[in-house]
C-alpha cells in the first residue's frame, strides 16, 4: 500500500489506488485476495491505517490484485472528473456571477446555523470574494497564501485578506484553525455547475488562482512553487477546473515538475495529477510508465529518470522527446540511458510487429555503424537500420535458435551459428543465403563465432572440445584446434589477426597461433566456466568474463592476470571493449550492464532495463564508430541502443 497526498478527495485516492493493482493477479489469487486488496485500497483512500504488520498474503494482495476494483473504478462515475466535452478551453466570463440559488447558509456541515449572518448579509464586494472561495471546496486545509494567490496582490492587500478571512470565520462560513489554516466546506453542489454563467465564473476563479500562483514563481517554473502545503498538492486540479488542458499537459510533461511532485506528494499524489482529465497520447504514455513502476518509485523515487527513459523508449512524439531530453540534461554523470529514437525492435506486437518473437541471443553492428544484426530464439536473423530504427530484412533458414552472429570487416557478409544447426553465411545487402560453413546432419550447438580482421577466416566454438577454423570464401575447414573444454562458450580473434582466443568449461583462457594452430598460452584464473572473451583494440590485453561473476584482464604478452573486476552478482555472459580501448562493457546473469575503466579497473556506471522482470539483457556489443554507444538484445525480444553520458 502506497501512502499519498491526504489533501486529495477520498474518491481520487481510491481510484488512484485501484489503478496501481495488477489485473493479472486476480486469476491467480481468488476472491479472498481481491477482498484483501479492496480493503487495502479503501483504507489508503480514506487515510485509515491497517492495524498490525501485513502478512505476506495481504502484501501480495495490496501490490498485485484488483480486477474487481478496476471494474468498480470504471463503472462508478467520478464526481471530480471533468467530462471530455468540457476539456476545451472556455472564455473566462468574470462578469457572470457564481450561481448562489442553492447556497446553504450553513457552509460548513456540523456547525451552528448562520442564516442571519450568511453570505447574503455581506457587502457585495465581500460576498464576491467569499463565493470565489468555492474553488477550495473539499480540498482540505487551505493556507492563507493560497487565498492570497486567488485574490491577487494587485486586487487586495494581505491585511485586507486577513480581515475578510476573519470575518468569514466569525460568520461560520469557513473554519479557521489556530495556525491560520482554513477549511472551506464542500460546496460543489452549491456553486451552480448546471448554470452556464455560474460554471464559467467558477472556472475563471480557478484560473485566477493558477495565475496568482504563477506570478509568484521564479522564471515561470512550476517546480519552484511555494511549498505551502497546498500548491504542489492541488495546482494540477485547479488547471483542470480552469479548463486549461494545454497548461496541464505541459505541466505533466515537465521533468522538473514530475521529480518535485514525486518528492512532495509521493507516487499517489503524482498519479492523481494525471487523473484530472482525459490525457492525450503523450501524457498517457508517461502515466502508463509511472503506473507500471509505482511500487518501485514508492520505495526509490530517485529512479524516476531511468524508469521514464527505459519505459518511454519507442514512444514517438515531440513532447515525449522533449521530456526525455530534459531528463538527459538533468541526469547525473556518468549515466547510461536508452536512446529514444532507437527502439529498433520490441517483443510487443502493439508497438513493433517486427520484433523478435522470443529471446534475442546475439547482436552485432557493421563496421560503419549503420546496420545492426540480431539473432534469436525465433530462428531468424534481422537486419536493422540504426539511424531510423526500421527493420530492413528478416533472414530465415536456421532451424533452431540463432546463438551467435558476426559481421565481416568489409560489412558485406553475416556469419551466424545456431543450436543444433549449421554455421551459415549471408549476403548483408541482399539478405540472400550464400553457403554453409559447418553444416552436417545433427551438428551440435554453436555458441560463438568470430571473423578474422582480413575477412578470410571464421572461427567458431560450441558443444565439443574443439575450436574450428574455416575458410570463409570456400567454406572449407582449415584446421581444428583441440581445446581442453568439453564445451567452448566463447571465441575471439586479436585485432592483428595472429591469435585466436577461446574459453569454456575448463575455466581456462586459451591463446592459439591462428596460422599454425599451435596452443601458445593457457591462462588459469577461473574455478568454473569462462563465458565471454574479447581482445583490446591494440592487442595488448585479453578481457574475459566467468561464471563466478568476475571480469578478468590479462596481459597478452606476459600471460599474467592484471586485474579482477568484481561487481556482477551472477555469471558474466558477455564482454566488449570500446573502439577507443578505454572502457570494458560487461553484462551478466544479474541483469545489469556494467561499464568499467580499463586503466583503473573501477566501475564507471551500471544499468538495467526497467521494462519488467522478464526483460533481461541477453546479448550486447559496442558500436565500432562511437565508444559511447552500445546495442543490446533482451529476453523480451527487444533490440535497443544505449548511450553513455560522461560530461
């Protein structure tokens, strides 16, 4: 259960609670858990604490249930919601009086009758001021500063404001606490919404309150508003009631406002702002991102920036792009974020039917950085335009998962390997199959492939104690390198083309002379499997990742371990070195991408996708043209780009 703004009406709090309950859990929880969820949402809506520590079942119910509650929220009308037909801006007719035909002489329920001293007995100017207080009806405690914003410093002085409020309190037209805080009775039924003139006058009063607050802002930044216990909690409501949908939309797409409101009002208060009107698509996308991550934001509000950037990738629109740009500009450095224009593929058919249907197992980028190639469990290879994010071709031919892809240095050929399948060569420009390198019936899994810098040879490793070297053009085998691994999980070739590198189940990094096939070095640093391997651009170091969660840096010339980098809490499944040789990029079983400084061995920054518990990074590569850009594929079928911001 997430605590939020107590100034919100009970219905606004209740419906906001309902929106946070995962509909899926209804099918697994049954009626008892739904009742628990209903009790929790209702208790939070009315501000009533639930006695005792919640049990595990109750906690589950509060966090994950509520299909029935969702139906209630949809079926029962919201008395505070603005009808869609009234969302267009209307002229503020300040000359029209607020309808007072239904105004009861007892403005505050439960207090003594004040018929003789009711609002009709006030002077006309004072009565007008009193009726403008209807904008605060039902909004909880009102600080005098909010009334001063409504009436405005140009129209009435602070002393006059205090005199009027005192008089209204003496007439029992409002309550006033010892600390000066006001409570205006719920007069929503007495302000005459059925009267066109009265509704316009009330909307104009809401607008004056918004304008009054705006005049007090530095540089018109809403996030810099006064923390008077009312402004941050209610300004979105008053914008909606003033019939200013464009102003409200701009507010809800302002990162400074989102961050400040989350800190002041919590996730419930922030989501209540989005419930004030029917949102356009860009605002609805932000609302959805917040709802999906509500529990995370309630516990860790500092994750707002990565959550929004992660969940809004792929949503087109100038407003969302501006929001993401604002987030990037304000984020601490160093920082990793998805590039908003580069959601190459998503596993969701609603957003990108071109996405992989299943896990993405391998990614590679052409030497010019213009094309990205991905392979996955759907047996396909896909070619993407990096600049536009569009799918250019889908290559079919593998009969099982595509576990490895590589691109020749000239950018003309794709080499791919699969589970229980052949190593295949494809023409990248046309997408046509060229030939099979290592295909024979029932062949064992291929886990890794690499192409020599001159483009003449391809090496691969997989199930079996061997690294095979093949001629790329002819498809003929040149030699087999006898490995000490029962399964070879990773292969690479040094940048000078002289050495082949391999690692696998033996826990050893093996270095081979590619021309002769002779084993040159055996590097022992792991008690379990070597899962990933790469060479630095200058050929001086080997970088490996192991099942024990370490990234190890070796001297190629001396064959000695130079550094062990600790940080991953699971196996290190992928390793890349940036084109400038300054950064190591690793990803692993803990679901995180980590970037390391090669010279110092210090972790620079880490990142994890936020699109859901089923979305884990499964494949990764650095872009050869820009050491700050990276590509990854995940378990949900997404193929995306990341950027490291350091300055």
